[in-house]
């Protein structure tokens, strides 16, 4: 009965033909990408720099070809728009990814936060909340933040 109700709601929200996702709800890559999209969308429309950085991170970290990365971004954009909280994504990641993998996801979040050269209080807060839900200590979160910031400064000849 409950499954039929969920299907009905799903059909109303996402009519047939629009729910043809490549990545399943339980795929940690979908959950992680939705978190990353949330991060770059906090301060408005993601910049081209942020979009390129997201694409590059997904290809590199998840070993995806460009076409598959595009599909992952499209699927994650849909589920991110439907989500009401971060727990929806972090709970999948907690079930599927070990601590080292979760640290890498938080590092990816910081890389996207720094992609546009400006860290807003909203971005900092969302990484803090997501890291907490992912079981990442405050010390590790801050260390990752500094490592990404320091790496960015070291690679930026204008600094």
C-alpha cells in the first residue's frame, strides 16, 4: 500500500518519461554529486569555472568518461532539486563509502567552494553540516579546507 502511494506521488512529481535516470538512488556517486551540486548552487547559478571543476572532479575521482560524467550531473541535478535536506544524500554515502572515501568527498566539496575564488559563509556552513553528517571530525574538515586553500594558492601564480 505504501509503495503504491510512493509510486503515485513519484508519478505526479515526475511524469513518465522524465524519470529515466542512469544512476540509481543508492549509488553513492549520485548522492555525492548531488551534494556537490548543492554546494556550487548556494550562491546562485553555478559559474562556468565551477561547472568545469565539478566535471573534472567527477571524471577524476569516480573514474568516469566525459559522457558518463554528464549523465551523472544530469541525474544528480534532478535529485538535488527534489531533496529537502542533506541527510538524504549523506545517509547513502555513510552506508556505501568508507572513511577515506568520505574524506575525499569533503575535499571535493572544498575544491568546489574555492573554485570561484570566494568562500561564502553559506558554503562554509554547508560543508560543515555535510561533513558532520558524514562522520568527519571538525579537525579533519578544517585540515582539508586548509589543504585545498593552500594547494590553490600554490598553483595560482597571481597569488
